[in-house]
């Protein structure tokens, strides 16, 4: 569970970036490997440069100078604190066409970090530098040969058994067709790993996009597939047939999927292979996985692997009797031509971001209808992201060698320890829990580990990052995908390492909590101003980084995290009465968040509940750390600074389409709701800004969980 989510859930583009235009940053050209030379934006003044501002000669505030341009002091903080804190930022920020959203803290810090990584990558002789430079050499039509072999193999399929072999072949390079699989921690035996099947094989963000009255996304998907298959050498007429068939298969699969609110709370069920096969008699699972395993063992003389389905172990299957049973209905010989066309598209979809730019541009048209992004991000940013995804450990180490100081580590560790202490104290007095449950909760909290910065510099290179780097970016993508699949299969028999960063990196401007192992991952990337600055006033640091640390701790006790006991086993450990009270209190939060509207759409409080609980918990914990550090009640100016620092973390400018996409698909509430809903449940906020009872930011009825 991360602190920020995906605004543009397409093509792997994550919350891609831009910056406010008033700082002189020039958007680099997308057509050449040119990189920006202007310095990244940064707080314009030292965090200790506090300025007094008067509002209508009645109220005065003391805020750091760098915060003031983001604010609109003509807004009433008791009506809409987000507007008070961020309307200035939204007004002065101009989004370029290649991103639908830019967030003041997250993206400015991300931009600064990207620039630093860019300088390292350009001169690095290590694998990461080689990957980056191969990527900057835009693939040419010659690289198409690498995918053409797969297309030809799929076209030559003449029977269902051959189709299942083809599914195995595309799976070995990471392409999802019909379903997804992974190897992850076993919720019933947390030190071991288990093989898991999930729903998969569709191109739009979730099932609703295939069934809604608004057909714009499905129509664009049809158009995109037609274009890409035409680029791949099929006639216009054939490309249209392929597109129609591919979308028909995806629509069929989507019809049997869970909604995103259902899948968020679903508990995986475990089955034997015989049970899976009996529900899906038309699917030759053994053929698929024999093919994957045989292909993996051929690659670079890897050690012997076994078909995970014939081990006799149980494995997890999401929605077996819905999705998998539904998928089985089209696994018949008379559907073979249609199934082959679907497979052709699935592989082209994955390769389109790794071939020459015509494919990438064609695929990106989907983003136009989903998020409103009209052009590709600059190539250097795409290449930075791709090397980070392929070589996360190498990138982490490269960054940490230069960009995290001992002083930052020490002061961040102290703040994390302070927040944990506040949570421990809060759990100890939680009035709606009995004494035994309070004690167990405190034990669980005490067992949480902190992974700070990134993977240790002396950690070995994981097998998922052990592959040769060539001069062909397309080929490197294939090698990386194979290494990832091999690494997953190999891990099946291995013990879980709690501190494994699992692909997250030191360079992430984010933070995470992994429920399966009860560990907080705090990347070096987020330990930068204005999130965290050893020079800044404590109220500023606690309002930003402190709330984020508290957010991650609270995830251990959100509506899903609380289902994991002190040994990380997912099983009930609360008495019924405590569970009931928790459900009642968290329902209040879900209803409260659902009452907000963004871009004409209601927030889905049942989709965002875990994140909302983490936000409200994080605020309370950071606030009590401030109170304790102050040795008693906090004066008005300090408390105003704390809440303002929190709000400005979420200043952002987002286009309407991206806002609607976020509300529909993101498990995090929109930025303005995170500020306004979170703070309106805090009496301390109302007191700090003298908000009358019954004003929007100080409702009579408040929700409270942690
Ligand atoms: Zn979170």
C-alpha cells in the first residue's frame, strides 16, 4: 500500500510529471534525446524564512515564504482548506500536453530526482547506464523482427493444444493473455511463498470500461488495435478483424471479473490443481506451464525448474468460479481463430512501448480518452522509468551512493520511532478495544520493521536483474521479462525475506507498507524537502513526512491490514465486538469520503477506504508527536503551520478526465479530498483555524478510527 497511486493507469505511465511553468523550466523536445538543462524547481526560500501575512486586517498567519505562492488567502480555510492552501498553485500551474496531472511536492521532487538520475545514467558504465543509452537509441524497424517471430508462431497455431503452447510462449516473456499469475507470500504461512492465479488479460483499466454506456474507451481501443496491427504488417481489413475479435474476447473476460471494489477486499481462496482443472476443463494448464518451464530452462542454462502446478501444493486462485469458469467458456475449438487474434493483440500491446515510436504513439491514443494526455512523455523520462523497472536494485544502489546522508537517515529514523511511539500509546488507550486486543495490537506494531533508504548497498544482485544488456532496447526488454519470469518461478521454493524491496526502489518518491510481512519501506527519494528537511521547523516536517510515516504504520491496521495477525497470518484475531465497532467506525469514514464529488463524480469511499483510514490515522499520529515534542498544547501558529504543511503535500493540478479516471480506479482519494476530508475529522484543525461548528471543515459529526 503506497501513499500515492496511479493517476494515469495506462501503458505503465505512472502519475507522470510536469512542473509549474513559472520557474523557467523548459519542456524538453520529445523528438530527440535532448535533456533539460535548467535546474529543477525547489522551494524558493529557506524553510525557516517565515513571513507574516494579514488577511483583511483581521487575521494574520505566519507561514514559510515558499508556501505563500501556493495559497489563496482570499479563500476561507473553514470552507475549503484545500482551496485556501493550493488554489494559488493550481492557478499558476500550466500542464503541458504530455501529462494530465502535476503535483507540487511529489512531481517537483520527482523531477529533481529524475535530473540527478539522468546525470548518473548518462555517465554510468554499469548495466543501468547501458540500458538507458540503449533505450535512448530509439528502436528502429529492424527491432520488429524480435516480435514478428511471436506473431508468426501464433498465426501458425492449428489446434487448441498448440494455442496453449503459444500462451506459454508469450507468458515466458511476461505477456498476460487470459489470466495473470505470480509468486508471493503465503497469507496462511507467511515465511513461505505460494503460487497465485489472478484475473487478467484485458487492456482497459477495469471491467466497467467494457460495459458502460459511454463507448469512447472501447471504440478507441478498437481503433488503436487496428492501427497497431496495420503497422505490424496486416492489411487494413485484417487489422480490423483482429481488433474486433480481440475486443470481443476482452469484453467476455471483463464480464466475469470482480469490480475494483470487490477485488480490493477479496480474500484469495486456495485450491488443488484438480479443482482448478475441473472448473476449467477446456484449459490445458499443464501444457501452458510445461512450455513456460521448458523455455526458462533453455535460457542461459538456468537451473532445473518444475511445473508449479504438478507439485501437489495448493495455490491461490482469485475468483475461480466467476472469472476462471467464465474464461473457460470460450476455450473451444470453434473459437480458435478469434482466440488467436486476441493473442496477436496481447503481444503487440506489450511490445508497442518497446518498438519504434510509431507503435508507442498509436498505443498512447488510449491515454487520450482515459486520462486526457495527448503526447508521449519525453524519451529520457520513459528510459529512466524503464531502467528503474528492469533494474530496481541497481538503480537504488546507484542513487543511494550519492543522495542519502547519514544525517538524513538518523533524523528520519528518529521521527519514525517517534511516530511509532505515538501509535503505541494510542493503541494502549483505544476505548473501543478490549485490553487483550490492545496488547496484541501493540505487539504487532512493535514487530513492524522499517526498511529505510533502499536495498542495502552490499545486497546481491537478484536473479531478476541478472541478464546481459545489449545495444537493442527491444531485446533488452525481452531479456528482462524472461529474467523476471524465471526469478518468480525460482522463488516459489524459497523463504520470504521480509526486507525484500520487491521491485520498489530508493529513487521512488513514495512510501509503502507491505501487510504480508509487516514492514514499512521508506525510500531515500521521499526524504527530501519539502517532505523532510532536517533544517525545517518540526511542525513542517511532521505535517509532511510525519503524516506519511503515520499513514504507513496505520496501514497495518486498516480494513485489510487489520486482518493480519502479529505473525502476519491473515486470520481473525479480534473478538467479534471489536470487529463490529471497527466496521461501524470505518463505515463512517467510507460514507464521509463518498460524500465528496470531484469532476462531477462521487468519490468511491469503499474503494479508497484503506487509504483514507491510513490518512486519518497518519494525521492523528503526527499531530500527537507534535504535541508531545511541544511538551503540551500547541500554540496556534505552530498548529497552523503543521496543517498547512500537510495540505501543501497535496497541492496539484489535474485535468478533468484524469480526475474522473482517478475516482474510478485509484484506491487513493483525490488530493483535495485527502486534505478536506482528512482534516474535517480533526477537532484540532478546527481549533487551529477557529472554524465554527457546522462549517464544512468542522462538521458536527466526525469519524474516528485510529
Ligand atoms: Zn497508503
